[in-house]
């Protein structure tokens, strides 16, 4: 397939026109993908590969600073938008290290405020970069004309950033989300009624059963989230809309107008909550049965004997961890009879035991599905947590940032995980946590139960996701599954106008009745007096 | 399979014990079914037959007055509860004729009130009868002990009446609903957040896009529905609970505690609205491709030539219709070039044309799927409407009572149906409506579009329903899909306590601040005065 690797914006027009011209000969549909970097791309990539296998042609938008989304690919064409400042590996690494530093510091209120400010400022920067990318695209008329003439059947995007949403609106193309986050808030909060009495705001660390004070905390978190979304993030995109769209649009309406929301959770993982007909749950779509391990890894795993193996990974984003942090963990591992496979790219800790194998990369899914694996030490990213659930492996969680605590908390609530805060990581605590998860059978039993529930579905999550993507292409949208209630003013949506009107009517009736009775009483009294006189 | 046809309550114990004893040898699970009569049974019967084919053993509860649910069956065992007064054919027929009389009368407000009172009174009677059946069962210790020892894996019930719900609670068995109505209200209203601003109350005849006055009407309907459910119907069951359950239970909590709700709608039919993770949509599960017609019917259909055939049926409940009503319809049919097949059990109308064939029963699904069928004259029962959608046949609707107007209204809103009120039925109106639906292509095109959308599902609705019934048996419930928010007090659920608390805190802060400022001002003023003095 011809590559569409464009280093400068002007160069893309002839290729896009060619793409448009050859439309009738292409198998399947034409999909424009606006992905998000890092672990989000790992997810999106799985969908893209499958869509390519099904005969659809894929065009991916990336920037010249993209580090996960490569320019060269055998299964998609890339449109590379040139940027000076990028949402790149260095940008992310710097923020994550700062966050970890704060996490390890003491003083919970100060820590909380510092983290909030840092996260918010980083989020704002990242969304600003996205808006710059959008502006560059909209300014490039040849590119936009080319995209328009390509007659895409679908825009597939991760709405953690809103570039795909604005592009779909501009191109008038149906929109499907591969979603967990929507510009800084958890996806459901944008779409479905979410009573704060039993739906915890992500980041609050709360469950669906809350005490009064927890519900107060949850509402305060809701206010913070609303403030961030409405007054800090959304206005950035609103400015882009105002500049480049002819008609007046509201960004939050655009967000809610997507045809299908492919949610990267399911209700074995997530607490039960209201949902909408156009939400399709594909949690764990990336999980699959384990393949055989490479021979050297298999030999290492088998050498663990009856004790089995512990896996450890802190995810795709974290490359460096502070050395004392690594030393504590290594020392705890060294005190155990199990073998350990640790995905670690920093310096080799001096306390590392003979039982621990450091690797730069590991086939995580295949390892988690190996019968010798006894526990998984994880940071709590969605992908890892879902894989642990799929394979029924208990977890020792060390959440670092974002939603990681909440992800792990969902496993903990079901009795499948033990959580250690970054601040409390030392040899003794890590060792105790590992021993509890390894030798208390309930952890494994609970994860196995979750695994059975997760796997017992009428159709596999990946198949379900692909079905609905193709459904939207077949029917040019899925308007029948989508309410348009988001177009109502807030006071109408919440029936405040109707309530006020009915109250006014009732008050009037009561007032008339009271006045009537009063009048009658006065008249009767008067008559009575007259009679007496 | 041994028949469990019990004419007296005491006689059932040995048979139930035998059933319990042979458990390990039985294939599949043991399902206790508490059905509802009439067209509701037609639906339930399809599920029961399929479950039987999959190797499950089914026990159905019926009364000695049941007329659809037969005592003898090759695919279920029956427990017959002896009753003196029954929710029987006569009871229903009498009410329906009264309702039709009122519908045909003039004066919309009086008509509305009379209908409401009649329906409410009939509903109350029917629920009272159900409560009597429940009392008879609970009083019969041998029967209840037998049911308990049968160790059912599941209670499958239609919660339009709550007998199955109370039985499941008593027997501590997982509960699955085959549902559209829950003790007088549409099912979703019991379960999912339902903003009245865009979710029309069934019976209101409104869509999901309402003007201000329509939203006022919708809220008033909501109040009526709430009043009926809470103060008229629920207390009947609450009294049964108080008498026969040891612990204190709340009926509406029992209703909401069901594991899976198999909803007899889908979102091709229903307006999009919030839903919950344990709601499984199986709308149209009874529909299937048409089988060949019996030869005489096929000959009749073919004789219609290019004009095609019109079908007419007013459903399972209506056996008699007023003769002038029948005469008008027959006269309209006679004026058309199409052939007509009319399911009619009353007297033969004198105006009947040669083109019209009266039948006592017809293979409705096979006829609707025949390519010669041009239109369907229907009362708007859920089954018929779903079948028309499945086969893409446009509808002329004459709604008689209950949810029939709302069902037809959903087709009308999508451009697939024309509605005639019972009061407006005369030769001219019926003829005009038929001609419009027959010769205006948009009606057929829209129904064909709905048919394509409805059929385009990753798994057939019936398969989906059966999967989730068996899921509940495999995992002994589906607690992970069910919120327990219904256990919260209403003021907590709606966060009123939290809101009041936060307002109080804010007010206190503001008051302290204002007082502080006032104090400071006073002091400054005093000092100023002292200085001046």
C-alpha cells in the first residue's frame, strides 16, 4: 500500500486526491484515525491492525514529534503534521518524574494541591499543543481539502484530546471513540446521568458505596473536575472552533455527538453505573490467551519450581525510577523464594537477588497467562490491570499517577489486589504485601473469579468493538442510539423550568384558595357582626 | 418428563421432593417461571421452549383460572394454584370492551379521566388477585417447602406482576426479568436515571423531543404514575411481605434487586435513554424469517397480483369489536384493489368485500415476511409492532389501550406508520390512511431502514437473552452488574444531604467573613471617631 508520509503540509494534496479517486476500488471503508500517544496508542494500534486485516484503509494523523506513532507502517498511511513543540517522550517523562517526586513527599494536603496544580498545568500544556496541531491543519487548506475529498467513512479517535472530534465535525464524518477519558474527565461523566451519591469521581479513590463524608469528598472532586473541564480545557478548543468553523458550535456538544463510544472498561472492572445505548464496553479487548514463551524465558520460569514467578512492570511511560525506590523493591524480591521477572530500564539495583531477572521488555500477556505466575507487581495502568484480570493473577499495586490508584482500587475492592502507596515503599512493606498476596489464597481465588466473569461474554470485546465500528460505516452513523438531550439548555435538561412553572401554578392556586377562604371568613364575620348589632 | 399438574396444594410435596432428589441427573439448570397471562405469555413461552431445548428443566406457576398457560405441556411442569377469582379471559375481555367504549366516546378530559380510573381500578384488581395467589402459596407450607427443596437455579418472571419477585426473594434464588412493565410503570423508570426532560412517560404520547408544555405534561404524567405505583399497587405487595417474610423488606427494593432485566425493546424501536449494565435488550427476539405459507393462504396471497396484500389483526386480547367499527373497516378494505387477510372472530361485517378473507388465526410472522404484503393494520401491541419492524412492513395503527398508542407513535416518529384513533375510525378515514401508507413510498422505505438497523446486531436478540439467563445460572446471579444505590435513602441518592451540608458550610463561612468585615469596619470607625474626638 502506498505510504502517505508527509513531512510538509503542502506535499500531501496529490496523494490525498489519489486516495479519493481510487475509492471505489478499495475494499472496506476509509478510516481517519486521530490517536493519543503512549499507552493510549498501544490500545488504538490493536484496533487499527484488526481493521486493516478486515480490508479497511486507515489514515493516521501524527505530528513530527510523535514517538509511539511511527511514520512508517505496513497497515496504515500517516499524515505527519509538522510541529515545533511536541507532546513528546521528554515532555511526558519530565512531568511523570515531578509527579513521582511529589507523591513520595509527605503532607497530604500540600501533596494533593501540588499534584493537582502540576497535573492541571501539564494537561493544559498538552491540550494547547493539540490545539496548535489543529490550527496548523486548519490553516493548511490543501491538507483540509485533501482530507475532505478523501471522503472518509469514519473518524476513529481517542477523545482524551479533542482533535479527532473537531476534525470529524469539520469533515462531516461519523465519529467513533476508543475512550476512557474525554478531555480530562472520565468518559461516562460527559454522556450518562451520573448520580454523585454512588458514582465515584476518578481520582477520588472512592468506591460505589460511600459514607456521608466520602460523598462530600466526591462532590468536591466533581466541582474540581467540572472547573478544570469547563473553564480550563474546553475554552482552548472553543477558541479553535470560533476561528475555523463557520457556524457557532459548543465543544461539549461536539464531544457528546459521537456515534459510538467504545469504552475501554467493563463491569467486571468498573463499578456498576448508568450508561447509554451508544456506549459499547470493550474492556480487556487487548487480552488474549498466552502464547508459548521464548525458550530462555520459559527455562527461567520453569526453574522457579513450586514457588512460581512474580512479574513486575511499571508500564510504558515510566523509564526511570529513583534508585532508593528500586533498591527497596529489589531487596524485597531478594528475600522471597519465588523467581522474579522485572521490566526495568534504569540502573541495576545493588540489592538485586539472584532470583530476579531484569528485562528491558517482556511479553507481558504471555507471561501473565503462564501457570507458574503467582503475582504481578504493577503500577495500575488500564492495560496491565485488564490483563491481570483476564489471566486471574493477583496484584500488588504501586500506583504512580493519573487513574492508576483508581484502577488498582477496583481490584482491591474485589479482593484481588493489595495497594502500596509510593511514599510507603520500603523493603519491609513491599515484602509484607507480596507475602500476603502470595500466601493468602483469597487474592488468587478472587482474581480467578473476576477472570471467569470477564471471559464469560456472548461475544469477545474486540469482535464487539469491530462490529460497531463497521456498523457506523454501514449505516453512516448511529443516530438512533444517541440522545440529543445534550442540545437542551441545562435548566431544561434538569426540568428546572418545568418545576418552577408547576410550583408557581401551585402557589397561585393556594394563594387564590387562601384569599378566597379569608374573604369568605371576613364576610361571614361581618354578617355575624351586623346581625349582632 | 413427569408432569407436575397439581390441582390441590397439598398434593405437590412428593413430586417436588422427587424433583429435588433427581437433581444431579438433570441436564442444565432448574428454572421456576412466574409468567403473566395473554400476550405476555406468548413472549415468555418462546423463552421457555428454547430453555427446554437447551436441556433446562422448567416449572411454571399458573392458577386454576389461567387460560393461556396450559396445565399440560411437553416442555414444562406446571404448579397450579387453586383460586376462586381469577385474572382470566372474562376479566380481561370485560375491561377491554369498557375501555374501547370510553375511547370511542367524545370529550377528551372526561375520556382521559374515565380511562385512567378504569385502568387503575382494573390494575388494582389484577394485582389483588396476584397477591391472593401469593398468599395461597405462602400459606401452603408443603408447597413452599417443596419449592425450597427443589433448589431452583433461577426464577424467571415477567415483573408486570410481582409474584415471581416475592417468590425469588423467599426462595433466595437469582432473579431474571422478561420485562417491559414493572407493576404498572415502564421498566426503565424503576431502574435507570430517567430525566423527564427527554424521556416520555409511556401513556403520555410524547417523544424524546418535547416543547415546554409537553414537558409539563410529561411531569404531570410522571406524578400520576408515581402515585399509582407507590400508593396503590406497591402497598398490596408490601402487605404480603409484612405477613410472610421474617425480615422487613421494601417491595421497590426487591423489584430493583433483579440480576438481569431482559427488556422486550431495542433502540431501533425505543427512544434513546439512559440504561443500566444489567439491562439486556432483546426487542424482537420473537421475530424470525418467514416460513412458507399453507397452500391455500399462499394461493390467496398470489391472487393479489401486483397490488399485494394488506394484513389486519387487533391482537390476542381483543376477540369482539363493535359491529359499526368492523363495518367501517370492512367498507374501506372493499374499496381497495389489494387483497386483505383479516384476523376477525366476531360477526361477518355486511360491508365485507370479495377481496377480504376473514380468518380466526393467521401465521402472522410468516405473512408479514411475505414479499406480497404491502401494509399491516394493527392495534400496536409490542409483538406485532416488532414483527412489522423486523419484516419492514409499514403500519396503519388503530391503538386501543395501554401502551399501544406509544408503540405505534414510535413507528410514526420514524415515518413508518400512520395512526388512527379509535374515535376517528370510519370508512373515509381508514381508506385515506391505507392509501397514504400504500402509495407514499417513504412509509415502506422507513420501515425497511428500521428493519436493516434492527437486524444488524452482533448476536441475535434471542441468543443474547438465553446467554444471560444461563450466565446468571452459571455464576449464581450477576451482582457485579447491579448497583445497590436503590438501598440508599432518597435524599442521599439525590445528594440532598451533601448539598445541604455544603451550603451550610458555605453560608457559615460567608457569615463569618461578613461578620469579620463588619467588626473590622466598626473598629476602624470607632478608632476614627476617637481620633477625631
